[in-house]
C-alpha cells in the first residue's frame, strides 16, 4: 500500500533524508514493516523538492523502476539540498498502469501531492463521479489513470472554488466529499495525503473503514533539528508520534504542528 515521506525544516540533502536513516524510504520499498496490503513497493517512485534559496516551482524526479534499481537517484541525492521534500515508493493497485503519468508526486504550479491509500473499485465506482464535479481547469490537468491523481484534482478544485479558505479546509472538504461518495456507492476509501507549497505541509490520515494506513510525525530530532518529518513508518529510533486516525495535520513555516479531527 505504498510508503511516503515528507520533510520540512532546515535544508538537508536528499541523501540525508532518503538514504541515511536505518529504516529509510529505500529500505521501506523492499522491507516495509507496517503495510496492510502488498509485500514490496516496487512499482516506481518519485521525489519532489523545492529550491532552498529561490522561489520557483518544485522539481520532481520520477521513475517506473523500483527505487533500489535507479542508478541516478543516489548521485542526484548527494548534491540536491532542500528545505521541503516529498517522496514516495509505489505499490500499484492491480490493473493500474506502470507509467510516468501514474508516478507521484503529482504537481501543479507550487503544489506537490502524494497519496498512500486507495479507492476500492475506483474505475467502476467513483471515477466518473469524481470527474463530474471537477472544475474545468483541473479536469484537463489529469494525465494518468490513478485514483490518487483524481483525488489531487478534486483537492485543487476545492481550493479553486473556495480560494480564501485555508488549505486544511480544502483537504477536509475533499475527504468529506470522498466519504459521502464512498457511502453512497458502498466502497472503501483510504487517503493518507501530504501536500505542500514549499512552506507548509498539510497531511491527513483518513479511511472510511478503520484503521487507515500508518502515519507518524517527528519534530526536532537531533539528526534533523528545526524540522518536522511525516512518514508512513519511522525512519529511525526516536520519539515518533502516530497521527490520530481521521485527522488533518498541518505544519507551519516555523514547524509548529496543529492536529484537528476530520
């Protein structure tokens, strides 16, 4: 069921956050500890990051091979430094194509988005329903076939409709919309989400049928001071806190954390 990672804080190299932890995202790709479905995350990966000094759209590096087989990422990771990183290893839902259009993170302008979870029987049950309520701008932005990208388009649509509301409210509206659809079509939805504009992290741990996938946060570890890490599984020994079920977690520019129920 995929594994994800998000970092916000003092600039770090990708190598420090992706490779050096003892239970890094690389290790979680082939030896996860808390996945409730699937065995490995070998169906591609992606990393997104923001320039540590310039205000510019985020960069993404994605591939359809297992992350442990990519020969370029270790070299890139030694030289790229960022204050905000989102990364993801994929365990594809059966029937979903393994192509670049389906690799996360998805991005739109300043926004990066990753999703761990699923919509049960998505193509038959909620595909058309979700697309029917998207704003035209984001309907046309969809390039792939995953439920994850459609959830991102729904989130962007909610943000566009209510431009003056905080992003936490847009995420809450998105999840409540999915909850209503899931009830009416009798399907299961789980949505551990993290999205960012480079200055904040907004995350959710959510499922219509408990328990949702695992999700943790850690603040100001000695190896990562002045930072917050959100991850599907703890990366190393530390005072990790499990995110409450059916909650939204927001991390501000000063790394303050607020958690609210959905």
